[in-house]
C-alpha cells in the first residue's frame, strides 16, 4: 500500500517557487507517496504565486504555467466543508489559524503524516494527540 502524506501550502509552494527546502519538497514528488491536501491549497498556492508576480520575482505567464501544473501533483484534494468544524475546534484548542488546522485534520482523517514548513504550527501541536502526526519538511526522510 502506498504511503499517504498531507502536504500543506508551505511545502506545496516550494514545488513551484524556489525557497528554502525546495529540494526536499520536490523530492516528495518523486517518492511513492499519495499526496493529499484540503482543496483550498490551490488558492493558497495561487496567492503565493500572485505575491511573487507582484514583487517582480516571477512573470505572470510563468506563474500561470506553474499553477496549472500544481494540481496534478496531488492525488487527492479533500473538500474544505468536511474539515471546517474539526479545524475550528482544533484551532481554538491550540490557538492556531483554522486554515492551518485544516491540514492537521486532513492528516488525522486520512491517517497520514502532515508535512509542513510551518514551525509555529508544529510547536502549537506539542502535547496534543496530533503532535506525532506533523513533521517539518527539513526533517522528512
């Protein structure tokens, strides 16, 4: 059975924009992993690409091509409405943004690890049942 991993937007953006740990993120694409995320990950990636265009770091045409490609990197996108209630509850418990918590809930529901570049989220999960579920992209093996 293929291993599953929930990938948050912090990692997914690294597939299309060169950032710290991009090499590790790109390596995920060549592994035998089923990559999963909440469906709004595409909006978060689009927003990151837009910011790069606005800063003059990327041409709009190049951003459009990268955005078109990124959808194919995911094996499964989970519907946001199915995650909202549990993400809201987790966010209130650990004092973290709800959209970040949606990735944790997605990992919990699929039994997958959450691969993130969000160190703050990992710290907020310490002492919770989800602590062992989250791994920083720099530590992913």
